[in-house]
């Protein structure tokens, strides 16, 4: 498997995870679930998530659907995570996402 295959596979899994788990809704429940063993971090990351959602809504404009807003927020959220929290999030997607095949 090449690096391109690995990244493409992850991006497809991430998109499926967004569709299955956030969709048109709010990702805060998933953040609380992912970091359930660290309530302080869960609260911090939920606040961070909500800030990115507000920013994404503003950037996307009034015509954007909620799925697009949540996807934009998630991309910013992922970039903002430190290495440990990034691994926690990716691990959660890998273990709880829909199988690709």
C-alpha cells in the first residue's frame, strides 16, 4: 500500500465517519464520548469544537448545509489537536468507523 493509498483510505473513512456520526448534527457528543476518560479535556475540546463550528458557519455562509459546516469545523479541529489528542481521535475513528469494504 502506498502513502497515497493510506491517506486516501483515511480521508474516505473520515468522510464516512462524519456522515455516519455527525451528519447534520453536532459533534460535541462524540467529543465527549471520545474523551470520556478525561472530562476536563472533553470540556476543553467541546469548547474548541463549538468555536470552529461558529467560524465555519460564518465562512460557509447562510446557504451552506449543516453537513458542510460540520466538515469544515472538523478539519479545523483536527489541525488544532496536539499529537496525543490527534491519535486519540484517529484511533476512535479507526475502531468505531464503518468498514470500508
